[in-house]
């Protein structure tokens, strides 16, 4: 886990908006910094290091997200969002309650691993509508998959607030 103070999140790049490749509909994207998974063939190896990127105030990111009109939701990309679960959940809760957006996240961890770990990562997962889970596997690379890079990864729709699985693609 990263040593990020309360109220802050370590990010790997500026926010995006109007993205159509990170989930259903037009979406804002928060890029997090730091990843322990080190998947062979990762497209963003510059996001692995926990000591670089920007330390940003969650409050400032929320204010910025609120200026993006017409978004269906927010997606967390990495890096590994689940190593900063508390910060990500704060942002997820803000966009859901204040902006009416749905929330998705990518993770190199599987749903089952996050559930078994419990604690803050599980609380973050429960605040999501969908997770795209599992590490990128170069030998399972498939360009035809929606929002995913390799066949082992799953698009799991979740029941908000409980983490219950609604569907798996
Ligand atoms: S989990 Fe994502 S960011 Fe981390 S190494 Fe794997 S593909 Fe790269």
C-alpha cells in the first residue's frame, strides 16, 4: 500500500473526460499511481512506482470532476486503484451522491482476492457498479474484448452497496 496521507490520492496523470474506452457511456477517468502486479506486457509500467506521480487533494479532484458535463460515470484506472482504496472510495462516493454518476474500476486483483482481503479494498469494491478484474496476461491477449485486454479478465457488474455479483462478461 502507498503511504498517502488522509485526504490525498497519488495519481499518475491528469483526469480524462468523454472517454468511451473505459466503460459504458461517456466517462471521466482517474488514473492512480502505484501497482504491485507488474504484469508482463503492461501498457503503463510508468504507473508501477509508488514514489512518483502527483500527490493530489481529493477535494480538488472532486471539484474538477464536477466541471465535466454529460458524463455517465467515472472509471478508476491504474496503476492499481485498490492500493488506495480509501481515497478512491471517497471520490466514488462524491461522484455518485453529488453528480449522479455510476462508478467502475479496473483492478489487477480478482474479485475473489479483494473479497477475501476485506477491509478498505472490499469497502471500495462495494461502492462500485462494475469492476474489470484480474491481471493482464500477454498470452491471453485478445483485441476483441470489451474494455479488457486479456481473456482472463472479467467485466463484473455489481450491486452497489453490497458487492454482490449481478453478471459476469
Ligand atoms: S495491474 Fe494493470 S497497471 Fe498493474 S501491471 Fe497489471 S496491467 Fe499494469
